[in-house]
């Protein structure tokens, strides 16, 4: 039994790492994967949230030089102060909304049906946004204004609905705010750090009573696997979307969502 749980932890770690920073919803994929693996209960939901820290570490590692520059220049360099302020400003809307909506989201929206529909709707919206988005004027992360950062942060609130995708909501929102694909994707990476760190720590605190030794070991395995898988995505995504756009992810969402709906209908 324990061996099968460790295999499941590896599978879920791979799913988390590969999907967290793509506009296809890591939470949605984890919910569907949990359903396929027969995992349920608060322990499973806690695991899915906390292994996101592995993906966060991947971003911190890949962009360690940029983050170190921000830390070193926070008190003296205007560019670094602007960068850090943008991340904080963009983080606040979802942080505030999450505190008030936490229980509703966990109890009502964490459903495979919600995920399937959200995947399809989100895929269609990505196709529309790629077609109608205005000409970009922001070509660098450091050129994003405070107002644009706040608007992107408000878009991130939509990602509380499983299947919407945090990366998808922030990147598509940035595109509509005239941020080019590469800086929009990079800003989504940086915004993920406080957002996912806050969500993981909050979930750990709320569910600290249910953590066991075996549960901690499973989380550790998922964490490491998620880190390795996320490294692959973070190192390649900016270049890919700069060349090819987000259409492939939109069609992937639509196909997976449709398959999930059919499977759920047959199973019910």
C-alpha cells in the first residue's frame, strides 16, 4: 500500500512540475489525476498544494541571478525597488481574496466537473485572446507599470477556480494589457513565488494536525519530483511561447476538458 502511494506521489509530482507554469492548470490536472489514482480526502488535497513548493524552487533556481539582484538592490536601486513593488502589488488581490474565499473554494469548487468545464472555457478564451490582443508595448518585465501589475494581480483571482490556471489567467491578462509574450510569461513566473508560497504555507498551517510521518515522506518525494519536472518547463517556456504563442496549450485544454467530461459522464 505504501509503495503504491509513493508511486502516486511521483506521478503527481511530475504532473505538478510539468503543468504549474503552463496555461493549462496544474490544480485541475492534479484533481483529475487524483480521481484517476483513486486518491481523495484532506490529505490528498494538502499534498497537491504543498508540492507546488517544488515548482517554486525551480523558478527561484533558474532566475536566481535576477532574484539576487532584486534582493541586493531593494534599498538602493530604483529598478529593483520597482520590480519588487510590482510583485507585491500583483500578489495582494489574490492573497486577500484567498483569505475570505478559502473554505468556499476548497469545499465547493474542487470538483472534476468544474475542472473539465474550466479547461474548455479557458482554452477557447486563449484562442480568442491570441487573435484579438492589442499590439504589445511592454517588452521587458522591468517596464511593467504599477497599474498593470495590479490589473494582472486581479486577473489572478480567477485562477482560484480549479481548471482556470494561475499562469493562464496572469499571462492572458498581461497580453490584453499590452505586455508582450516573453515578459508576460516571466512576470507570471515571478508572481508565482509569493502566491504559491503563501498558499502552501497557509494550507500547511490549516491542516497541520493531519500530517503524519508517512505523509511528510510522500510530500518530500512529490516536492523533489515537481522541482525536477518544473526545471524543464521554466528553462524552455519563454523561448517557446515567443516563437509559437499559446495556441497549442489552448487546444490541449479543450481536448483534455472534453475527454474529462465524457469520462465523468460515463462514470457517473
